[in-house]
């Protein structure tokens, strides 16, 4: 018959256990330890590779201001709804920057979660947020190009830039849903 051994769970026992675990890995050959580290170290998320919330917020701030000034989709846009938003609703821009920052943090694997202010058919609700603006596919592409220029301004590496633009492009159908339903 086996007897159960009870070891109290104290700080001293935890520290001792950690010391034993650390000592056991210290005796591994250096190459083996390095190989184990490479195998167990998870790849950094896009959020981490972008520099986290503060770096993302700086990019979003610059990007949002650039969109307002963009001649195709900003204050001088031929799209009357975009033109009006970028001239008569600028008091909402700080909130929009906040929401865009949350969105990028969320879709890039960060700890923050974006929740649409106007829920729609998709989890992110982008179709409802953009429906009334009737954004055309060409206008969407111009906003994507502005995002690309902003990422270049901040010298975001090519791999991360490609991932950000792909995440953005994945929502083109949602953002342009209002354009498709003119009338």
C-alpha cells in the first residue's frame, strides 16, 4: 500500500523547486539548451512585432490625420459623405483614433479587444460603421495606400507591413458594403 506524502505549498518550497528546475537545465549542454529554447519560444505576435499599443497608437494617429487630408477620401473627396465626415465631424476624430487603435491591437493579436459601436453581421461590425459612407472599392484602396505610406513613414519592416495591409484588405467587403447597396 502506497502512502501519500503531503508537502505544504509554501513560498520556500516553491523557490526551492524553481531552484532545482533551474539547476537541472543549467547542466544541459549549451547546444541542447539553445535548441530547446528555440523549440519552445513562441513566435512573437504581430502586435508585439509592431511595438505594442503605444507604437500602434502613434501609427493610427498619423494615419488618421493623413486620411483627413487625403484628396481622394478626405476633406476634398468627390464622395459627399466622406467629404462631410472629414469636414463636419472632426470632433469625433479622437474617438475614431481610439477605436482604430483598439481594432489594430485586436486583429494583430494584442491583449485589447475591439467591440463595434454599431454591431453588424460580422464580429467587427465594420459594415455598419461604414455603410452610410458608401465607400467605393477604389476609395478603400486609397485608404489602404495611405496606410501603406504611414507604415513606410514609421519604417515598419516589410513583413509586418504586409501583414497589416493584408489584415486591412481582408475587410474590404465589409467596409464597401454600403457602396454596393446604393439607392
